[in-house]
C-alpha cells in the first residue's frame, strides 16, 4: 500500500513556495540556525552536511565559519534559491537534490550533520535520523531542530483563533484533533530519546525562544499563506469570504494586544545535539 504524503512531505509543494519561504525563514528559522551553528565546533575545513537545507540558513552559517559544506534538499527550487543566494553572498556551498531519508552519500564522511526544521517533516523521521548518523565520522556531531510541541508557540494560538473566526459554523471534531505531524518528535526528553534510540552515543537538547518583530501586519498576513505547503493547502480549502475573515481575525488580534506596533511574535524551538561513538 502506498503512503499518502501530506503537502509538507512533497518536493513539488516545497518548490512551489521557495521564494515566499525564503523571505519567511529570514525572520523565523534563521535565528535558530545561527544558534545551531554555535552549539558544535565548526571551523576551517570542518566537513558539514545540511539535510533538508531549504534556502540555506544553516549551510551559510557553517560556510561563514570556514566549513566545507554540502547542502541537500528534496525540492529543486529550494536548492536553486540556495545557489542564487550563495552567489550573491560569495559563499562556497556545494548542493545536491537529495532525499534526506536515503542520502546518496558514503558512510562516515562528515564531521557535522544537521537538519534544521527538516527531519520533523519526514514521513519516517527515525530513518532520517539514522541517515544522519550513518554519514558521520566516529565522534561526529548531529544537530536536529524542531518546533516546541503544542500548546507552546504563539503562532499556534493565533492560527487557531483565526481559523475559528473564518469557519464559525464548522462542526466540532468527534475527537480531539491530532497534533501536527512535526510534533511527533516530542518534547525535549522525547527528542533526546529519539537520538539515543537511533544509535547516537550521547545527546542533549537546548530549548530556545526568538521573537519576530514587524511593523506591517498586512505584510505578515500576505506572507503567512504562502510560506509553507500546509498554509497554502489550508487557504486553498477556504472560500474568499473565509480567507478574508481569517486575515481580519489576525489583524484584530494583533492590534487589540499590541496597539499600533511594532508587533512581536515569539517562536519556541528545540535543538538536539548528538554525538556518535568515538
């Protein structure tokens, strides 16, 4: 039986949002990618692999430290945008279109392997973790970032409020809604346990919070529906009136709580750091 993939598990869906995702990621995921690069030793000549690299936030952080970086992603448009940015910033980053669950790379090749908000979308996240382990040299380090599980994270509250405003007459679910797929990596202890269960000798998890500050609510509400496949799918399922109600609810919520700005939106994430057997 074939597996039915969700929008965030399809390369074509991520390619379709590459430009909007890149703008969004500069505000949301970039600070966490910079944090991740500080959590392991990366210096001149360090061999670094960035899996599900998106448009390159972690790859660039490693390259700026002198690392030899290979950035992979299963979405060709993400890699194309990453290459374009590397040229603009005059950074040397090798790239390849590749499935993070089946890396076309030899064993024991890299000193550091990372997946910053990537493994969380894999249909088989454990397989992705084991692939990161496989390509690391003895004593190599892994970095895996994921969002803090619900109900943490302010964006979850805002999206739920706006959805209720857009579809007030929707029938309540017969059972509590399932957590989003990315939440299956668990809380900090659960994420640490995943790394140990999949073969890493040591692991710890750092929990972090960053804030996105902006002045233009309308720009925020324009970006959100385009920045990731789940948001695109959700908006496509709405009528024009429902979309308008959704956007209006977000704008009213921000203005009621934060006046005329600047507006602040917090994001919470976890970064797991693992080490292979030396």
